[in-house]
C-alpha cells in the first residue's frame, strides 16, 4: 500500500490543481484539509473550484474523487474533532479500495492533527465555567490546567495549550468535562505521509491573491452571501467564518462600503496567507518534514518531483 501524500501551502499557491494532477498520475483520491470547504453552498468564497477536479489525462476527461467537501450545512460549527473523525473514515475508505489518499489544503491545524494523531474529544462549551475563569491571568490559568491534568492523569497536549488565555480556558474546559464525563476515546493513530509544501514567492502570492479576489467578486461572491442570508442564516454566523464571509456579509448588511470591504478583505487574506506559512514552519519545528517545491515550475515538473520523492 502506498502511503498518503499531503500537499499543503498558503492560499493561492495552486495546491488543488497540483493534487489533482498527482492523483491522476498515481490513481489517488483527494481529502480536503480546508476548514470552510466542508460547508454546502459556500462555494466561491471558500474557493472550492470544483471544476479543477476534472482534467484531461491521456486525452480523456478524468474526474478525481474528493472527500470532506460539502458535508455540512452553513451556520453550523464544524470542529477539529469532527474533522479528524471524518478524515479517518475517508482515509480508511480510500486505502481499503487500493487507492492513494492525497490530503490537500491550507488549514495547518487540521493537517497536523491527522498526521500526528491528536487525541481529541467532543467537548461542548461551558458558559458558567468560562464566566468563572474570565479575568484570571495566564499564569493562574496555566496552574489550574496543570493541576487538572495531574488529577485526570493526562499529559499536557502541547505548549499551545497555554499560549493564550483563550486556549488555556478551552483546555481547562476540556479537562473539567472529561473528569465529569469519562468516555473512551476513539483511537486515531498518526498517519504516515509524504508531505509536500508548495512554495510561492511572497510578491507573486500577493499578486495572485488580489487577482483571485477580484475574479471571485466578478463570479458572484456577493450574490452567494446574499443567498445565504436569504436562507435565514444569521449574519453573525457568516461573519464567524471569517475572511470573505465576514467582510462580504458586513458589506451586504451595510456596515461597510464596497471599497472598504475590498480593501479590508484584501489585507485580511494577505495576513491569513502569512499566518499559514508561519504555521507550516512551526510544523517543521515540531518534527514534520516538509519537502518544498517551487510553485512556478510547470505542472509536469512539480508532479515529477513528487513522484520522485515517493
């Protein structure tokens, strides 16, 4: 059995067309690692580009199967725990049919969670506990968390548990819940994968982001948001999803002018791409080997590199 291939990179780096080309070459299927493409009818703003999954291969049209796209309704909250569970179901299905899974996306937390086999549990928010913890310092929260974990016999997940008050409160919430609701965790082991990073020059990335944003607005991204609001999805739920849905919703409901929306959204996407790269570099520091390839290479050259790495 061939091990999984992971293709990651910042937004606008060309990950999906590359993953599709690799899948065509080796007989693979794609598992999306995008935290927003799970939502139905949120198509243009999340950049699903579903047409990219059909290519001409050996002079014949070929559609590459994909997974974890369009699996839940807008307005719902889709958690990392749910993603990990759904990923593993798709992964086992693909390898069970003798195909190669290709994990592709830019949500670094999702990618790292499945590669390392993070052990998570579905813990709801506890408003009363959060109210009690509000106002405590990070040092106080960290001390509480260490004591709770010692009591529960669980190790510190990683140092990011206490890198902010918000994360520390969530970690305390999880430990408190697990202490009161002991439950067997579904064991999701680490997944062996060749990890490929698409490396795109910063200036080229910025140029592509701006060009793609304008193209998506021309394709009807504003109307997509209007349609979601017309379905009865609350504006604040769309704003929660961030980036395109945050700023376009604020434009549609009259909080921003069109020009202000475009300017703020463009800046936000550039900042998002920078954060993605920061996360990927952090993954390398945390022990994940990423083989970086040049985004500007011809497609045939990129595919050949990946096949050679295998």
